[in-house]
C-alpha cells in the first residue's frame, strides 16, 4: 500500500494502486450503465444552507472562503451564513438540488449515477478519510415512485459489488416505516429519537442504548426492551415477518413497512442469494429516509464499517407542491480501495498501462521507432519508445523496472523482433499484425 500521506486524511495512491482504483471505478460504471443509469457530475461547492438540510453535520463540513477574506467580518461569520459556500460532504444533497433545478429537462423516473470526490472534516482512521470518492446511484420520480425501484436498486448494487475484487458482502436491509410503526405501536412517539439511539447499537451495545431510550426519551423498561427486541431480529429470508408479529405490536405503518421489506428480501433471496439479509437493527439516523434503508458490510471485515448505504427518501427534493421521491445507494469507493490494498485482496498484473517498449538501435532510429509505436497504438497496444540508445541490456532493464512485459527491436535491415522479458522468448514480428496475448494487452486486476 502507498506510503502514509503527508497530509492526514487525504490519501494518494501509487501508480499500481491507482490502477486498482480505476478498475473498481470502471467496473461500477459498466454495471450502472448496463442497468440504464446516466452519469452526471455536480459542482463541488454548495451553499451551507443547502448542505445542512441533511441534519446535524455542520462539524463535518469544510467551509470555503478566499484567503484574502480571512480577517473580514464576512469570513468570521461564515458558519452562521446559509449563503456561505462549502464543499459537499456527500452526493445526495447536491443531487436533490440538481433535480429541482433541472426538473424541466429530465425524463422521470430519472436514473442517475455519480462518481465524485467528497469532503468531510472527520478524524482520519482506517476506512475514514477527509477527501474520498463515492459512487452513487439513484432513481427519482416526479410526484410518485413505485416501490419496485427499491427492490431493483438493491439488486443493482448487489451485482455491482459482486463484480469487484472484494470478499463476500452482506446488504443489511430494514424499513423505516416498519421501525417507526413499531415504536408508535409501543407508545414511543419520538420515532426519530428512537432511531438515532438504535443507530448507535453496534457502537455502544444494547445496555447503553436502553439507558439512552429511558433517560433521553422517557421510555419505560418494557418499551426499551421491546425496541431492542425488534432490533435483534435478523434473517436471511422473509421469516422476519413472523418474528415481528410475534412481538404483539399492532400498527398500520408497521404493516406497510413489513410488506415492503418482505418484497425486497423475497426478490433478493431469488436473485442475489446469500448477499442480502433483513436486519432490523439498521436505522440510518438521518431524518430524510422514509422507507427502505440499507447498510453493507464486508464479511470478515465488519470493523471497517458500512461500504455502501442509503435508502428511500420521499421528500428530500421538492419544488413548491411538486415532490421528487427517490431511492438511492452510495458506495464508499475510497474505503473499499483502501481495504483492498491494505489487505492485498487484489493486485494489478503490472504497474503501468504500457505493454511494449520500442528499443533504439541508435539515436538516429528514434523516428523509425516512433513509426513502429504508432502502428502498435493504432491497434490498441499501449506503447512507449525508449529515450536513449543505450545498450539493449539497459533498455530491457528499464522495461523490467517499469513493469513493461515486451521489448521491440528493429535491426538496421528493418527486421522486427519482440521479446517477452519475463520468459526470454524472442520472435519475429510485424508491427502491422503482431499483438500480445489477450491477458497482456491491458492491465488486469486479479483477486489475490
């Protein structure tokens, strides 16, 4: 893995590591586009007022100001000014603004994917950076969005993650209607507060969550225990429905959430077996989620945290009386790539894109070597030309040091040969027809 970054929280990859990241990005793009998602890119900067619509995350936002304004009154009051500018900390809030501003030009349901950098002022640690890449997909409707898209988006993400060089993973899925209906059914009306407490379950444990429910929300021992009993339910099939009903709580919203989650899990059991579980401890503490909620972990690497999360939101984007409900999931690309590299889960087959180095007989042969390189490149073969006419042994060592597998030679009579410096095999070759084996044509990223 790359050296420790000189600026904490802002990772930089070495060339061979960047090839792994590019493989991840290209794979995600390919899968997203196969499912009809269009790529967009939003600006890196939003107003503070727009960003803080998501909830209490102001401590994570990087404000933006000119250095010349540092001592001005405007700069000093930056935090309290909703019109001040800041770097976006996710891609969902900018996307909501994008939909509202461009609604007249979009065809709904609008299927979008977006792969960009985001910034958060968090304490850097493994899996958490201050600058990192996310890959989001969302489907947004105009006025309404059929629930079937909740099912589809979970299956798309399962397919995309399954195509990456990562260990097994689990999409842990719950439904906010199910949870909120249950809490209302047991008399806990501050459902957002209960969700925020339950969201801390894995960090602080059930005993401390129970204390939070009682001390901060006024829950009784029985109510706290009921909420924890719901959160303890986890099944790989639709049997969670019976387990929830066995808790004896009756509520209309609860039944609606149960039916929705049952649809998602039933489809996943058929189309992505072993990769999805109903996990009723998943809360997603952010207030804008209204239905399906998802968090994803790597099996055996659970301490890394969620690598993909999101859910259904019915009111994140609106324009007057016009609402744009949506469902979306976000993959933490940098978190995934960091784990792939630190654990040697996958490696690039070589450290550079170049497949061939064209050697020089003499400095006067540089033009002819460029002609050979142009022929090879015209057929999609990545090629470099040596800079100096050193001894062939030195030119071969240069190629080896760079990770280039083939060296091309042309003698004074115009005869061409290509050498595989890994095996030592050297053969006659024609620049108009020769090609490396398919495995050597492009860099590949292989699981360890």
